[in-house]
C-alpha cells in the first residue's frame, strides 16, 4: 500500500485546510499500492475494502486514487469501499495519462480527454462529484490555462468540486491558478526529496494553496527497516500500517530534533533519481 498522504495547512491538530477552504484529515490514505506497485498480489479485495473502511474509523477522511492505478481497478476498489460512508470522506482522483490496452503510453490532458476521464471516474468511484481532480502530470502539449479552464467548467457543472495539480512547477501553478483557483498541489516530499522547498512551497503559501506531500517516509526507506537485503514479498513492511500512521499527528518534533534531521540529511546526501529518466521528465514542469 502506498504511504499515506499528509496534507499540510493551517488548522487544528487532526484537520488540515487546503485551498478554497477544503478540510481534510491531517493524514490521508493513498490507495495506489492496493492495486499495483508492491508486487503481483497487493492484497485480497475484501481485505483491502476492510482496510479502507477501517481507516475512516482511525480518523482518516482523505483518500487518493487515480484512473491509471491498475489502471481503473483502484478507483473501483475505492468506490466500492467508501460508498456506504461517502458523506464522511473526501475522494481525490487524477487525469492526464494516455492509457492504451491497459498500459500508460504517455500523457494526454486534452479537454475532451479530461471530460472522458471525469465521467468514467465518477462511475467507477460511485459518486456524483469528484472532490479533488488532479492533473497527474503536466502535459506540455496542452496549455495549462486550457486545462484549468476545462476543470473549471466541470466544477461549474457540479461534476468536480476542487482542482489540483501534481508535481507541477511554480510557474505552472501560478498560470493555472490565474484561470481557476487551485485547491491543492501534490508532490513527493520527504527528508530525501525536498525539491518543493525552493519555489513550490513559497508559491503555495503566497497563493493560499494547500500542499499534499506523498511518500513522506521515502517509500519506506526512511523507516529504518529497509536495507539492501530486504525482499518485498507478501509480508511487505510497507502494508497495513493505517493505525500507526493515522496517529502520527500525536507526535511533535522539537526544533532541536528537526535541526538534527536536517543536518543528518545534509551530511549523508541523496544520490540518484526517484524515477527513471522517462518519468523524471514528467515532474516539475
């Protein structure tokens, strides 16, 4: 299971407020790994439904999926699991990939494609409106202003409630926000992936946009339980940690502890890229 998303904003201990006043739980759940990424058999469907519903019992109200996860089956899973408690949760999904024969072959954020994805996602998620609709990756072939305008139209039609971007650069965020308010930007962020700090985070703070970091534990490597001999099998250490992660809001680091972590990260340094060359080309643009 993918690591929880941790929305950052100004609010109380357990609730965070993203842009446009959208309130979500401080810890969210990214459902991607329930359908892909951590092996050929991520988990029994009934078990995953139980996990998703149990997360709500632990105070999680923010759930993240995408049409490309699976593809499609992750949205179906999330939709089935959360349908009985729809009024208690915020569901985010994403558009922006060209999926052919069950495989992503590139980007596609043309307006007509965005609309097709929205209609299909609504059906798979069993909802009347998508709470947050992210552009999964910035498509350089389609002006961001056109994309923002299209999502704005979907919001006016009641099919989408909030517009989001993922792994976008500061200038792109500004251009999109000028056409239609951006509620949230989602990017990888942890002690070893700190790219958003230089330009993106200050831009979001200036514009009043929420930040949703994913993989805050470095895809499990920063837990201290992964080494070169670790084998990710059915007992993958990155699965079924909802209760622990949901209670992370009860942990506060002192200024000295944060300084120590910053110093440690600086001394060790980070080598290599977090994606392959093709997918690195999709981020921060």
